[in-house]
C-alpha cells in the first residue's frame, strides 16, 4: 500500500509580521494545526476539524489565541493527522 505523506511548510521564515503555512493532505481527514512554543505549550490553534484532500493555506500573525503578541523566539507549527505528525520550525523576530 502506497502511503502519501502529509506535508507542511511556511514562508517567510524568519517571521516578522505574518507567515503563510501551507499544508498538503492526501485524503479527506481530521486535522489539527497548532503553533507551539519551545516547551510544547500550544499558543495558537489555527485549525481543527475535517479537511478535504489537497493543498491549503493558513496564516499566523505571531499572536496567541487571545490576540496578544508573542515574544521573539522559536515556535513550531505542528500538523496532526490521524496517526501522523509533521512539524516546521519558525523563528519569530519582533
């Protein structure tokens, strides 16, 4: 059985104002896309639900779920899909 992986990337990186996070999904599935800090705390949930197959874009503005600007540092966009996880590192520069 051929398994087509999910994928994730972002641009620009380092992030100043906003970064575009692109994901690829091989089949309709439940996804969770979150931004976490270096110790693994979720700071922003970008998407959670059923996503159709294909390429999709999400944007992160360097803020947490409450709309507060986060400090400069390293953050990770984490894409969970069924039993797979993909991560991309992002450097936020204020």
